[in-house]
C-alpha cells in the first residue's frame, strides 16, 4: 500500500516536471452565438477532457497529436459535435444556434454549468453506465462525499456527508421520490440505467425540496429532448460475482415539435459470492457453502415511457414508469440463524422465503410556460409504492393462527402519494432573478401482514418558498432562499390481542400486558418550520473560485420514528417510535474552494452542521418483553455536531490521467453527560479513492476513447461508533478498468471491462444492512458491459 502511494506522488512529480518532452499542441478558439456574442461558460468535451469558455468565449486545451472528438454545448443553444485530427497548433471556432427550449443539456460528473452558490456534481448517463454497480447509489460511490448504504447486491441507499436514510432527498423531474422511508433495509426504487443525467447537490437542499433534504439532493433529469428522427441504444452487462445478466433498451423519436421515448430494463442475478467460508453471529458459526450467500438472488424489471410537446412558449411532458424488484434475504437475517436453512439447494437463482418484493409506479407531468420576463413550471405527480416482506409463517405467541389469505405475508406497506408543485421564475434584470413557489403533498399508507412494525397513517404537507439570485458582476452571485412548511400526520391505533394473551401467560400484570399490546395509539399532530439560506459564489480570477453557504435546515419526523413498535428483522431488536418527537432542526455552513489551470482541477470543501434535536435510534439498556426481541431500541433526539472535509484532485498529463477523491467525517452527540456523547449511527468511515488511467490507441480509427486504469479505495477503521454498533476494520481494495469505443464505418460499440475487489479481499462496510450479521461484502467481481447506440446521437 505504501509503495503505491509513494509511486503515485513520484509519478505526479515526474510527469509534471518532464511533460514538456511530449509533443503537445494547443487547440484553441472561441464559442459564439449566431449574433456574434461571446458565450461565457460553454462546456467543451474533448474526448475525456473537459473545458469551459471564459467571459470572452475563449477556450484553450493542451493536447498530444491524434484524433479527437469535440462536443460543445451550453444551456439554451443547440450543441455541436466535431472531429479533429491534431498535428500542430490549431484554432477552431464554434457558432451555436439558439435552441427551441432549454432542456437539451449535457451534464458531466464533477463539473458545473449554470452558475450556482451550492456545491453540485453533475453526472451523465455515460458515467452511470460505466460505473454501474447494480443500483443507483452504489454507482455513484466514486464521487467525493458520497457513500452507499448497501442492502445485498441489488439495492442501496445514498449517504451524503454522513447523512443518509431520511436525510437525503431523491427527485425525478422535479418530483421527490416517496417510498424509501421505512428503514435501513429498504432500497431506492430507481433504475440507474434509465437515468439520463443527474445532479448531486451537497449541503442543505431543504429550501427547494423541503423535508428529507438535510444532507443534500440527488436530482434526476429524465426530460432531455431527443434530436430529430429516431435514436436509442442497447446496453447489456454481466457480472461474475453474482452471475448477473442485464439489458436496457432505450428508443426515442422526435418529429418537429413532439417526441416520445420508451425504455425497458431487465436484470437477473444469482446468490453472490463471499470471500469467506463461514460467518459468526449470536455465537453461531454459520457455514457459507461454496462461498455463496444463500438466497441473495433477485430480479428486476423496469419500464419507462414519456411523451412531450415543444412549442415556442410552452413545453410539456408526461412520464409513466414502473420499477419492480424482487430479492431474497439471507435466511439468517429473518429469525434465529439455523444451519439447515443455509444448506445449498442446487439452484443459485431461485428466490425462497424470506424475500422482499417492491413495485414503484409513478406518473409525472411537467409543464413549462414561457413569458417575456419569466417562466412558470408546474409539476404534478402520483406515486404508488408497494413493498412486501414474505417469510414462512412463524409465531412468537402460542395459539396464533396464520391468516387465511396470504399466510406467509409478514409485512405489507402500500403508500400512495399525490403531489403538486408550481414555481414561477421572474427575471427583473440581468442582475436579479426570483423564484417563488408552492408545494403540496398528500400521502396515505396502509398495512397488512401477520407481523407489525409500522401503523397506518395519512400525512399532508403544504409549503411556500422563495429564492432570489443577485448577480452584481460576472464574478459574484448571491442567493437568498426562504421556505415555510406546515405538515400534519394522522396515525391509526393498533391493538395486538395475541401479544396481550402471551404476556398474561408469562405472569405479566394486566396493565403491562395492555400497555405492550397497544402497539400504536391514535396520533394526530401538526408541525411547522421556517428556514432560510444565504449563498455566495465568487470568482477570484479565471483559475480560482469559491462558494460559501450558511443557513438553517429541518426535517419532519417520519411515521416510523413516531409510531414504530415491533421487531425489525436483520437487527433482531425491538424498535419503538416516540410520538412526541419534534421536527429535526439544524444550522449549517459549508465552503467550496475550486482551482482549475492547465488540466489541474482541485476542490476542497469543509462543512459543519449543528442539530438542536438530531433523531436517531438508541438502545435503552432495558430488555423488551416481546419474545425473541432482545434489547429495546427507541427513537430519541439529541443535540449533535457533524463536521467534515471533502477534497478531489484531477490532473491530465499527456496520455496519463490522475484522480484523487477523499472524505473525512467527524460527528458526535451532544448531551448533558459528556460520557454519553457517542458518535452518530450509520456513519461511513473516512475514505480515499485513487485512480490512474492511461489513454491508448490515440491514432487509431477503430479504437477511440480507449483507456486502461488502476484504482484503489482505502477505507479507514471505523472505531467512532454509536451505541449498539461494532468497530469495523479498515481495508484497501484494488480495481482495474479497460474501456474503448469500437468503430467500423457507422457502427459504434462502447465496451467497458472492470474488475472490482481484484484480490478477493474480505471486508465489511460499516453502513451495510448485513454488517450487523457479520456478513462481509461481495468478493472479486469481473464486469463486462457493451453499449450500442443507434440512430442519431
């Protein structure tokens, strides 16, 4: 490990010192509008290098001799593609035509387009396909400050700056995703392969997206307008670690002022491989036969359709999508571990009980009305999230009979969400722009199943927000945001007569038995919160810029935090909500310092949050009277401090590319007793990701954009743990990559070969759902993907 880091920094020094020995040339020019005006901030992609124009529309790139593909774009103008054969210093100017609408934009990981005071990472579909790891959150883990909470091999949740679960909002086409709020073992129902581009907004996003946006927002844009005619792609992949097979087909057609898109994705995966022959949990030694974790197979079938109309002053789209996922749980994660249940059955792809099944159906309508000095956006939505856990009927109480219908249905959550959001943008002048909006959301959740964890509930949220941008000069942008929220929640009572009889039979008093049997009370509460954020984006010169944000943040307590009362499988504990919890409130400040010069790109982002009442699950020190439940864990609130530092370094030297991204996290509960000031739960360990790539075949007509790379992820020991957690050892993982575009005349195939966990290392992810069962992460994985675009690109 030490040799690698020493070698890396020596390589950087050596190549930076002697890079003049390469035959490098300058490709420069201007990007102008049809009227000859300079386009400031136009985005230029030259193979895999990225540049932006200055205030005068100028760009300049140092390149070696060879063939290059150029893509030039800026929001509001039609993009331009070009091929260049570079043999010396060259000047190439571009003139962009104004687009009919502003939706056809290109986004790229790690860089920004529209000037904003917030810290934003842009990710396009090509990056997601290259980094696809089975789920959306896992595919973004190479981004600085971003982690994934893993749930097996097919699902995960995003963590931004150490904040996850209900503290990161996911929004598709302006509509916040609803359905992942039920716990750490429930994944995010988004098809990563159907995402056209997205933005990871780090820091408080509550002003625009309300509750759940404390840590940030993953904002997905699937409204990209295709070019004239028919276009599309076929993407297929296979993974060795779980014999995964998957394909995604996308087709789009546009004729003048209307277009239509269709997408479908199918994935099947088998039990995944572990670098271990046994695990130890609750004093049980459980063998892992054939080094495969039994019953972790799964399948996914997703479809998406969209129809859009584009007029001079009006744009409208309607999108309909459905995500279906079914995956098994390791038998030891539901009930007491039993060696007989983990014996191989000869079929690594079958999905036995226990398993989870989830369907997320969504309809989104987006309409934009353009006026002389403004624009009105109207977003309407309907979501139906139906999640089930199935397990062979088992009872902890003598005499409990299985249900007559669906006797093995353990938990069933059926959530319907209706949403409406209207935002008016008004340009008073070049210096002043204001957004004012109203947001409404209504949710209804029903339950079934022979077990109980969460009561039925209804919730309503109303909000008003205002965001004003003041740009006194090209170097400065000030942003002021304000938001008021009013929410209600109405939870239903639930009484468990089987538990009452069980406790009486175990010599508990009638009062105690009644208290436990009343699993939830009728609850009708309302909440309100006012929040404000101030941001400043400042450019010192053409190389340095900074972003500073300060503000307040909030999050409404969820139904599970207010009303949960049951055994949560996988944690083997009784989890209990607190109906008296207040809205989570906090203060935040962050700084982003950026430097860019001569293909150097450096970012440093320190941040700090203070919470007056951070909500988390805490062990009570008492044992629950529910059978087989262990210690009682209850939701509580405490003052808390969370700080951290993110950094990234990117450097291109001739054909070599060096990338470095790291994260340091520190947080702590703040109580009246300093001896109880534990860290916050589910905190990712400090980590560092390094990648070195080398471009191949620069002069080849058949192989383009070819690169071979080696990477290393170094994760420190996580010994700052919350109550009930265990120390997670540190680890280092190595990976290899090879990608290339293969061209024959008009045929193009994008090929990506990747090896993860090269040395099949046994390690644990501190935030993984299976960490509590002492189950290590997946072993060595070889992944091959091929994408074949067709029609007009």
